[in-house]
C-alpha cells in the first residue's frame, strides 16, 4: 500500500512527528538530558517504521515536501540576522580566539572525513557528510547540505549526515566531562581560579508578543529570503555549488549590519529566535521522516569507523588546541567542554555541558558569554562557507 501525501498532509504529519518526539523525549530521561531535538527523536522513530513497512512490503509513503525547502531557507535566514560585525568587535579577544578554534576544528573535520573516505574506498562526498556539516553544524546544517551532496551521486549522504549529527549530540556530552576533569586536575585550575570576572551572564528582557513585534520581523525575513534568492541565482550562474539558503543568509546579515550602523530600523532578535526555532523544527521533522534507511546498509561499517575517528579528533582538538588557545585557565577548561558540545553537536548541547561542569566545580560567566556568541551566532555562517568550499573541491 502506497500512501501519497499532499503538501498540507505532509506538513501536518511533520507536526505529529514532532509531538511524538516530544512525548518520547519526556518519557526517557536519557534523551532529554542529552538535548536530543524532538524532531530528531520523532523523525528517527518514524523512519524506522517506514523501514519496517518497506522491508515487509506492507506500506510506504510518498511525501510532497515542497515546503521543506521554504522552512530550511527561513531558518538559515534567521541565522543570518545574528551575524553582527558590531557585536563581534564588542565581544573582544576571547570570542575571537574561540571562533578561531571553532573554525579550525570545522576545517579539520572535513579534511578528516574526506581522508577517511579515501582510505575506506568510498565516495569522498560521503566522508564529507561526516564532517563539519554534521558535527559542527548539527542536524539543521546536515539536513540542508545532505541533499546537495546527493546531487553529485553520493547516495545516502543525507542519512549519513543526519546519523552523524545525532550521534554527535550524544558523544559530545560523553567526552566533555572526562576531558575537562583531566584538564582541571592536571593544571590545578581550581586553585588558580580568580573569583573576579569582567563577564556577566546576560539577562533576557521579557515582553509580550504582539503583532507590532511579530509582523515587521516576519516581513524582514521574507524580504531577506527574496533578496537572497537573487544573490543565490547570481552566484550559481558563476558555477559555484551553493545551498539555496546561502543568499538569504547573506542578505539577512547585510540587513542586520545596516540596522546596527544606521539605526534606521530595528531587528527584533527575540522574535527572530522564535521564528527560527519553529522553522528549524518543521524542516528537521520533514527531513527525518522521509529517510530511506534501507539505503544505509552498505555504509554501516565505514560510517562506524568514521564516527569513531571524528570523536577522537574532537576530543584531541578540544584538549590540545581549544584549551590552549582560550587561555589555559579554568574558564578555558569550561569552554573546552562547551566546544565538545557545539563542535560535536549544537549550542544547547554546549550550554548543557558547561552547566554540568560549573555545577560540579565553579561558575564561569566568561564561558557562558563566549560560547553562545560563537556557537549561536557566528559559527554557522563560517561553517557554511567552509562546507561549500569543500563540496566544490571534492565533487
């Protein structure tokens, strides 16, 4: 039996899959503690059900997922609005140093992924699918770039990328604690910790949502998406292989910096964040529930080897590079744990790692200032450029 769903039905099913994921995450503490997104949990379970249906021949789905790309572009447009040059200047050296570490890791993750693929005699683009688009980028970036890689003949790249991203969400937590504990003990950082800090945890202002706030922000996102499509078309005409959202991200960043420097109009980042969360959830759910897991059979062993290798790379980089480049002190150790989260998962995972560390040891306002700025605002922008470069290099 083939179930052919329309655009509206596909979107409605995606919401049900989200609720399924939310229920499962709330039921099993392990999933909630590891910050697994509802879309990842629900989408994975649904794709397993479709695998059973396919293998038994009982049922299968055909989705009309036109809106998936719209949600994807809208989400990455909201990311573009966070790219503020003014904020980067204001944040100073600590943010710049951690950004350098994050960018360096993203490059190495791609180099390692491609090298492993060559060693295992599989498509180099499959190796790239286990690189920074899934590890540093997380499920959102993995779902966006996977289909682009598949266009060049790397069958199953999206599933490999999403599997890597899901694995990284868990592994990033597992390796963070032991690494930070080792650093703190080896360098006697608790004894050297200075109680004074020039950093403060930023508070968030709470205001009621209203049409006056939501509508202008929604219109700004749509304008950036429209302008971005023109930019993407122009760049594609030059022969560059780019994801469809790159232009929108760039347009949004221009609008953000125009707002910062001119003061002629405002960008409501609270509303931007809310819209970003909604569009990301819908995009991930629609991507994951359409997985064809039966296409992963031949890649099982190579994927396991590449995931183990990426885990070792993440741990070694955090221990030897991130800690040293961010100051070799207690705050640097906490940021190292955070990097295991956002370099091998997502920014919420990084914050969860640091929260666990500071609860056990001492507070670190500096780490909680630096990590969200880099992981939540800037690294996605740089990572998209890095991934695009490697795709054009390897294709």
